[in-house]
C-alpha cells in the first residue's frame, strides 16, 4: 500500500487535503470519490516515506 494525499472539494469553494492508503492512483482517486462524491477529487499526489 502507498500513501496518497488527495485535494478534495467539500462545498462551495471549500477544499481540504486528506490522506488515503491505496495500491495505485486509480484506487486512491476512487476511494476519495467514494467518500466525498463523484468529481470531488481535484488532485492527488503519492507521498514518499
């Protein structure tokens, strides 16, 4: 499992960073969209360490 930082849209103009653990970028984005809604993941980055 890798650690991913997601930038997600919460509400009108509000965003947040969250951390998820996933095997690849597609899984990370899918987890974020499952939690926050389809289209809410604005960006994602794999974290080292």
